[in-house]
């Protein structure tokens, strides 16, 4: 049982780190890079990113983070598990759920609206400017929040690992 606790906690930490890193990369590299592009390039690039990100590797981190964090917490509820990591695992789960709420409540609807704009090659310049205006600032702002809360979840899991390591012979 002890090995499962450790593996689940390590897996939760790794997958949460991957997703926090993804949100961070968008915040400090992708979106600032796209900020300097014209509207047609911006809309087209974001549409393709939204399509290409839906793959197994992304799903592994995105869903795996919450599943493994909940599993790690559940495994620390049973038997003779050290209880010191449990509040930190719970904190990580709560922060990651907040990132998911933002994703499903803000980011995905904005992405869907961007996709609904259709082919950027066929749209007028003013239509593309309107689409970008409704998308970019709000998406960037909330992605920064996702980066911060998922990094907070990662920090909680790292600390839970430290506590778990101290308590495990």
C-alpha cells in the first residue's frame, strides 16, 4: 500500500507540474509572441492550437492531475498512512479544481467562440479584429490565473511529497 501512496503522489506532482508549465508557457511565451501578430495570424494560430492541444498527451496531464491527486488523497485516508501530507494534497486538489473551473467556465467558451469565427482566410479584417478583441485580453488574464493556481497546486504537492518522505521509513 505504501508504494501506491508514493507512486500516486509522485504521479500527481508530475502531471500537475506539466499542466502548470503549459499554462505558464502560454502566459510568458505563446501569448506574448502572438500579441505582435496581425489579427488573421492570431485567430488562425489560436484556432490550430485549440485543435492540436486535444491529444492523448495533453489529456494524460490534464485529467491525470486531478485523478492522481484525488487517488493520492484517498490512499492517505486509509490504513496507517502518514496524515501530514493530506491537507496539502487536499489543497492541491482544491486549487486544481479552481483551474478546471476557469478552463471550463472561461477558456473553453472563449476558444469555442474563436472557432465559431470560421476560416480566418475568408473573414474580413474587421470581423477578425472583433473576434480577437472579444477573445485575447480576457483569455490571457484568466490563463494567468490558471497558471498561478495550478502552480500553487504543484507547490502543495511538492510539500506533500516532502512531508510524505519525512514520515515514510
